[in-house]
C-alpha cells in the first residue's frame, strides 16, 4: 500500500510539473503582477499620460523574468515576445485593469477571496519558472552551478530585480534601495529555490525534480496566500536567516522594514566599533591615495 | 498611359528604396545628430574637459539606433562599429562641429537653408532604418510581430530612447522624464512607421515595401523640414491621437510641452476623481501588504 | 652575444606572456580589487546589512572586465562565472577581507610592502587581460579596429567603467561623474594599452605581442607601485596629454582632481568666450526649436 501511495504521489508530482501554464496560470500571473503595478504611486497617472509607457511597464511586470534570464544567457532580450498569444493576453489584462469602465475588472480581481486564488496560481508559475531557468542554464553550462543559481534567481524574482529601471521608465528614481540590497520575501524565496533546484540538478538532493517543484510550489503558495490574507510582514525565513548570518557574518540580517532605508541601524553593524572607526579613517586616507592611483 | 505612370512611379520607388545611404545621406544624418548634441546644455564644456566622453556621446547620437537594435536582437552591441569608414566619417563630423577653427563648420551647417536640406536627408536615413529594422527582425522572428515593431521603433528613434544614459555619460541625470514617457515627434513617428512597416511585412497593407518607404520618407521629410523652418511645436498627430486616446483610454494624451513635466495636469487624468481617491487609499493599504508579501 | 641576449629576452617575454594567471596573479587581483571595494564609503555597512549585495559587488570588482567584454562581444555576460574555482577563490577573498575575525586578513594585505607586491601582480593580470581582449575582438572582427580598442579598454578598466551601476547596487548614486568623464590613471592606461595592442595586432608596431605585453606590464606595474607607495596624484601621462589636447582640442585636459567635479574651471574651456556666449544663446533658441521638432 505504501508503495502504491508513493507511486501515486510521484505520478501526481510528475503530472503537476508537466501541466501547461498557459492560459490559466499565466493569466493569474499577469493579473496579480499588473495589480501590483497599479498599486505603485503614480502608475495610474502614467497610464493616462502615456499609455505606451504604462503598457511597457506592464510587460516588464509580466515578462521581466524572461527578459532578465535571456540577458543572462546571452539571448535576445525580447525573445519571449514572439509568443503573440501571451503578449495579447497580458495586454488585455493591462487594458482591463487600467481602463475597464467603472473599474469593474479591478474590483473583481482585487476582491480578497479571488485575489488569494490568483496569488496561489501565480506561485505555481513562479516555481515552474525557477525550475525551468535552472534547467536552461544547465543545458548551456553543464557545470556552471553559479550560473544556474543566478538564472533561477532572476526567473523567480522577475521585474523586482530591475525595479530601479522599471521605475525610471515611469519617471521615478529611488537609488537608495534595490531588491538585492533589501530583498523582499518573493526575491529571497526565489534565491533559495534556485539554490535548491541547482542542488537537485547536481544530483545532490535525494528528491526528483517534479517532487521538488511540487514541494516548493506548495511552500510558496501557502506562504504567499497566508501573507496576503493577513497583510503580514513576517518572513518565514527570519529565524533561520538571523542564525546563519550571525554564524557566518557576525551580525543579524537587517530587518525587512521600510524604516531600514532611513535608519541603517549602526547598532546592528559592527562587532567592534573601535575597529570600524580605525578602518574608516584608514579608509579615508586610502581612498585619497586610491584616487591618485 | 496610367499603367506607364504607375510603372514609372513603382520604378522610382524601387530605385529610391535601394539607393545607397553612404556617404551622402549618412553624412547628413551625422551632421544633424551631432548638431543636436552640441545644443545640449554642457555638451561643449564636456568636449573640452573630456574629448573621449564627448566623442562617445557623438557616436551614440550617430549610431544609437544600430546599438539598440543589436541589443534587441541579441547581437553584439558594437557590431556596427566594424564599419570603419562610417566611424571615421562620424568622428570627422564630430571634430569639425566641436573643434573647427573659428567654428566655421558649425556656422555653415547651422545656416537655415543648409540645415533644412540636411534635415530632409536625415529623414531619408531614418525611414530606411525603420524598414531595415523591421526586415531584420522579420528574418529572425518570422511571426514575431511585436519584435518587428520594437526593432523598427528603436531603429527610428535612435539615441532618444537611451537619452537618460547618454546624458549620464555627460554627467547629467534627469530621471523625471524619458522619451517613452514624453515622446517627441520623431520618436512617435518612428513608432507609427514601425507599425506600418510591420503591417506591410505581414502583407496586411496593399502597398509595396518600396512605395511605403517612399511615402513615409516624404511624410517625415516634409514634417521635419516644416517644423524646423517654423520652430513649430505642433505635432501632425495631435488631432488623431487625442481622438484615439479619448476612445481607448478615456482621456486625451498629455500635451507635448516641457511644462507637463512640472504640471502633470491632474485635470487630464481621472474620469471619476472619487474612484481614484478610493483606489489611492486602497492602493496605500495594498502597498503596505504587498511590501509584506 | 647580442643575438643570444635578444633570443633570451624574446624567450623570456614569450614565457612571461604564456604564464598562467591562476591562481597566484588572479589571487592578487582579487585581493587588491576587493580591498578597494572595502575602502568605498558604506561598503562595510552594506556587507553587514546585505551580504548578497556585498558579495555581488565584490564579484563585479573581480570579474567586471569579463562581464563588460562579454556584453561588448554579444556573449552571455555571466559566461566567465562557469569557472567555479575562480569564483570560489574570489568569494573566499571577499569573505576573509570583510568577515575575518579580528580583521586579520585585511591587516595583512593592507600592510604596505605586501600591498605593493599585490598591486604589481595585479598589473600583470590587467595587461594580460587587455591583450586577450584585443585578441578575442580580432578573432570576432578581423578588421574591427575600434571594436578591438573598445574590448581591450573594457578588459583593462573593469568595474571602473560601470562604477555608477556598481554603486547603485550598494544604494549609492553619483551621476555627476563617471570613469569616462573623469578618467583615473588605470582607465587611461587601459585605453592607451588597448590602442597599442590593436596597433600591434594590425602589424603596425615593430614589436612582437609577447614583448609588448612584457613592456606594458613593466610600465603599469612600476607606475602603480610608485603611485601606491607615494600616495601620489600625478599621472605619467599629464605632460603628453596636455600637449596633444592643446594641439587637437585647443585646450589642456581638465586636471584629475576631485575639485574639478565642483569647479568645472571655465578658464580651461573656451578659446573665445564671446563665441561661446553666442553659441549658448543660439543653442538655447535651437533647443527650443529642437524640442518642437
């Protein structure tokens, strides 16, 4: 009976990992992504002033992962745009979210129960993208483990990693922060997922790829649905991260809070403040000579 | 007689569309482009402080379209720079415009009648570039209609689409605007031209490619010569655009005026201000939860 | 005896130019590069707040030349990252410099005699990179002389040419300056070296490639060691450059001093102030009409 159960689980995982993303799951991905674009300050105004810029931003939100992964692997950045049906669907979603009469479509998809379902479906796509990214990188660089991690990472994070430049397109410039310096939960999870999938590709994990896709999807969907429903700030990784960072880097990771951008918390940084002062003054002197060199 | 006329017109269009751009038309393109670079605030100073930076900016102005199109299609961005004669000619124009004794060369080419001829010749090159861009993209992606439009668009717009970064090279940074957010006439015309040439490539326009090149060139050259001669602000597209935008997006397109950067004209944006306020407050609440997610 | 001497010198040059850079010379390159990263204001704090961002910056410092050259030649920008051993070594250096207990490693490598040796070894790598960059570009574009110069230039300059964006990764944004506008000594020397190696590749220099590598390395190592030891500001090129710039561009090159960013030295710029005023007013008028066009 156990063997039968395992076979069934394996088959379910296999079926799940091969399931087509288009159109249902991809549709959910586009809706949630463009919803987040609409939340951005000034995005609605941009859609009125310059529909082309707004549409371009929406395309970056929907397909940013493919663009970044293609840049990483040296392929044409707009390669994914030959999928006309995908582009049409995303454009339709953009139009409905920004310009639907009486804002009907927005109200439907922003209704919490509907939104939770869409968020869960989006995480299915994200997990699949990370796995596909690692797989493509493995195909190009058989032993380029770091390249696989990077590719999976950008496939999972998508537009978040180019947020500075996507905002620039809308006339917004916030250089003091970026998604690598202050990682949000999805970006962190994409990084960890990329590492897991790379370990699996290197046969260092005792689990099949389809099972890993299943488990990771389950984790991501559950976390995101929970966080969306509760408007929660807490990251599931916070505890493990502070333990690892304290071990490796001698200090806890900065808290994922907007306040951190303005209060870099000097208390959190140095192990030996005296040493840092010494380094700072030495650094100033060295910088002057470095400028000379 | 009509058939003979048509044959002649077709032959003229054919000959015109196959005519070599180098060196006469390309020379005009370089002169007008680098003239516009010289008009930029601080450009002359940069040429004195750092001739390398100034020369690099001039190359971006002259060959930006090729660089962008190569990036789009996944080719080496400096591929065009193997045309040594083109680079030499553009460099010579840069040197003469910025460093000619008594500024003679600049005075010659800035003399209005001469400038109008050069502007017309430049538009011949622009139209040809858009057609070539769409053609190359079609060769790479037979059904990538959006890719063809994008490639034609960047070929026509050239350095304008990377103006933020070209300015950054000169130490100038203006993130509040860019050429997609506030399209100038040449950039808009390049977009429309790219769409037309893509429709023609898809055999959806009842006109041959050479005839379309001819007609589009005629339109562009006439418009630009007229606008240059009259220092006019009006765009030929303004009427149609406001009608289409009102139909599709519920509001007229923002006026192409520098003042718009500072007065985003809230009156122009919302159809229902009450709804926007509701969305705004909802958006603020959602952004906080989005940050958590 | 003379022929024997020449043969020996040629053989020495040959052996020197074929010597493996990994692991000794590359290690020195990584140490010096990441040392300079540590000197940057805020870099230590970033390493505490976001080790991933700090590590990424360190990788840009160590491998920026390969990334830029790959972008130039249309190859995957992360192609070099398949060299797992190199990445591991650079990562180990980053960890030791930023997180070694009691800061021991930093104190060792920053000790001046040790640092001078490392700086000299780094210049060996730089010279080799410039030669390799020119060679690869020659392989891709047999007569693309400018492409060869550009590729050698970016291979030699490395992260300096993308300093604005590397700083952006750390949350720092300084658009008023960049490495092309205000070239530091290594960047200038890389440009001149790239030109020399390109001339040699075009058989216009009466010297073999290995001899040129030897001589250029000797020059670079000596200059950098001297400048590091004396915390000197003077560039060896200053005299020749001011002579050439006065001849070609009518004014001396701006002094390589931080003050120049704030005092653009109007006295250094125009040959005829009256003409510049005339151009400026004409430029303002033209800019308005350009905006219209």
